[in-house]
């Protein structure tokens, strides 16, 4: 993964930390370091020793590799245990947090989990268990699948063959039983369980198999562990809604004829007719050749790799290409999305992320459009037949994209064909059954958190998961994406989660409807003269051209900040040229612009200080030259404020500039 901006508490633990691929950066609020403790402690039947690199106690238990006994061998299930800070009192409970993927270890996200639950750690223990095949629990390593990026069916076939006959021994059900065994060894009678992304799917499996061990359950960005269609039909409506919602919350877009998804559909039709290739920066300043076609546009819309950047820029990029023939914004989005979909873990050490585990769990647990109990040689025919039937009955399941577009997306965004070559599972481990048929889920308090703009695990899927539990509450977090509480930049879903584990109710959830909108660009432009001028204020002496230059300078600053979400190196390039760099400490990110060009005829230099989490202040000090003379502007806005306005002050060509505009 890219570099992570962390606070003091997290810095103690950073040495072995890694984060899931859903977001390139996770902001972690500042708190205090966790204290040291004795070299060993006794917990249940286990003696735990201080971990070598983090402020916790490390341990493991030995589990049968195959609970059914058909495959010999054992596997070590490793964990980190963080005792509650107030040692003068017994623990009020134990929180267990489970990471997603599947393939990421829970201990790899210790930084985010400690920050999320720090308000409770005075009285609650925290337990992080790496699921079998991840992290320190004998992470699976299949080559070349592990180093091959998104992988191929050939790589998957080789991986399955190398794991067989144990290929079906890494599903969520068996992993849930491992967690129950860890709890028994530690003598922990009940837990508060938090799962994000795939971790929420795992957590449902645990609830269905070991409900008596649960006190409360939080499912953050989830989908149902039973009853889901292998076509995931909720994704398309969620994706279309996300673009349209973003548009409606931005006045320039709202006033356009038609809808945002309608314009993207027009772009798609144009790319069907005339696909093209071009060179574009990938977010890290590397120019690569990318293809603009139906497949790449589907990947842009569905992958969730670059989240807010896509919703901020795809609609105006479509307009730029369709109306002005300007392909630069579109090509850059495609290049950035491809890079952002590959975390530093993917292609790296399997202990950071195991590609083999991702496939093993997916093929063991998820519904498929072909029969996993059939030999791999027979599945392609079933696959084709299922696709043909879907094209007859619901050809718009991935609208506006075709089933072919969706199917051709890189793994793991498209999983339709992924398990075609995977080994046939043993009857002892039937596929698609992480919980036994007819499972009755417990009536413990359950909180489901869903991001309004999340098309990876849409809110409708969250509602379907909530319906499995008799005592579940779903909270829709407005203008939010995949995973809402872990790494929360808005201090909202995280506060709701803490309140829920403390009091078994969500408490005041009004903040969930008050998250700032994604600020969609009003338009892309090649030159300043194509932009709306900033709105003059009292005392302004600037001309219309000056105010267009001021707007261009502000948009150049906003463009650099937006790149932070897809940049992993600390340096990048402007859309039309020039450079930027950034460094981060805690909640502050400092940008330096060096002749950065968002439009062709304005090169902007200067500095930006961005305080992301509340209050969200941005202060940009920018200089540039125009035909009318040099400019020096101070531009400020509140990045967390809904419908934020930017204030512009300074001078261009000796004329005083006082103006406002929509925050860039």
C-alpha cells in the first residue's frame, strides 16, 4: 500500500502495518501511544509474549488443517492481543476486528482498528486474529498468481492445483471456527465483533455458526452471507445512483440537461464506436499507455479503486471528450484507476495480501454461475449457458455496460469466470455454504453501516444482510464509499460504531446525513477563457480575465489535492504539465506546486496546507504569470463543509482580487 498518514498512537505500531486496497490512504486521528507491559501474560490456557514490533501480545493456536480429517496436517492461527489500558479493573469486554479482501490480515490494519476503538480501549481488550492463509497464519503463496497483479485463469488453475486437496480448506466457515477456538483458548466468553468489507461477510458466518459467542455485531460495508445472486444485480443501480446523486449535489452539474449516468452512457456509446488509446499519467507521474473502451470505462465505474476521484471527474471528463474532443481528463482517470487498483501489497509479500487466499475464499464461499461441484472441464459450457440466459432475461444487469464489459474487467473486480479452473471441493466442504442451510441467526444487537455511494457493497445488499438478523439496524452514511468507520475521515461512522459497542445502540446518527458532498468539477477546460470567472466581492479590482485566472489557479490547487487519493509516491504531474509534491504529518498534508498546469495557459506554483479531518481547512498560497501581469493569491476553503465556498484574495497585474467560488 501507499504511505499512510497516522497519528501518535498509531506510530508506535506502524512497523508491521498495512492497509486494505479499498483506499490508497487512511487518515488516522492523533491519540496517545499504547503503554508497554510485562514481557508475558497469562490469558486463558495460553501464555502470551510481547510482540517483537508492536505494542501487543502475540500468540497462536494449532488447528487441524481439515476439520473433517480428510486432509492431514495442522495450521497455526496467529493473533495479537491488546489488554485494556486500565489494569486496575477487569476488562468490560473484548472487541474483535476482522479485515477484508479476502486476503488481508487483520493484524495488518492494527493502526486503523486501534484508532477506531481507542475510546473503548481503557476498559475493553482488543483481539486481532489473522484468518487462516493470511498474515501470520501461514499466508498462502501461489506463484505466479501472487506477483502477477490481477492474475489470470491460468495462474488461478496453477494455484488450485498446487493447493489441492486443501484448496477448499480456507473458506469463511472454517475460519470462523478457528476464531471460536482462539476465544476458547483465551477464555473469552463473548465478543463485540466488527467486520469491514469481506470482514463483515466473515462476521456473518461467525454469527451463524457461533452466535452464542456474540454480544454485539457491526457489519461495515456488507452483503448477505446467504441468498446473494452470483450476478450481484444491486451493483448497477447503486453505481448509477452514485453518479446521479453526486451530480445533483453540485449546482453546475445539476443545471445541465439530462443525468450524469446519461452522459456517461453517451461516452460509452462513443467508445464502443471508436475506442482509442493514449498516454496519460498514472497518479505517480508515470506516463503509461491506456485504452479508452467499454471494458476500461466499466472498470472505472465498478472497481471502487479511486472512489471520490471518479465521481468528481468522470462526468466532466465525458463532457470534455464529447464536446471538445479533449481526451486528457478521461485518459488520466483510466490510468489512475488501473494504478490505484493495485495496492503495494498486491504483487508483494503474501503476508501483506494473499492473492491465493482471495481466490480460495471466493471459490469456496461465493455463489457462482456454474456448478462448483462439476469438474473444471465442464464448467466453461455451463458458464456460457448461464451468460446466454442472463442476456435473454436481464441483459441490463450491469447497465449501461454490457455483460461482456463486466466479464472482461480485471480480477478481482469481475469474478464471473474466476473459479472456472478451481478444484472440485470435497463433499465435506460444500461450496457456497459458509453457514449451514437453514441457519437461524442470533438476535444480538447488529449495526449495519452502508456508504451511500458504495457500489462494491451497495446499501441494498446491506439491507439484505440486516434482514438476516432479528435485531439489526442499518445506517446509511451519506456521500460515503466502501468502509465507513475504519479510517473514518468524517468522525461520524466511527463515533456511531463506538457508541454501539459501548451502549448497544447507535446513539445520535444525525451526522450520517450531513457528510460533505463529493465536489464534482464544474468542467474541464483547456484554457482559462473557457472557465466561469470567480465571483467578485467588495473591493475587487480584477477584470473578468483576472477572475478566470483566479478560478483556474484554485482549480489547479483542487486538482493536486484530488490526486492525493490516487497518488502513492508523494509526487505527480499536473493534467497539462508541471509537477507537484506532498508530504504528510498527522492530519496535515503539505503540497508544493511547481508550474503545475490544469489548463494549458496557466502554470501555477506555490504551497497548499491541507488539514483534512475537522475542521478541514485548506490554505493555498499560489503564484503565476498571465498576459496581464503576475498573480499572487491566497485561496482558502473548508474541505469538510457541505457546499463549501472558496475565498480568494490577492493581486493580479497590480489589481486587487477579492472573490469567491465553489470550493475546487
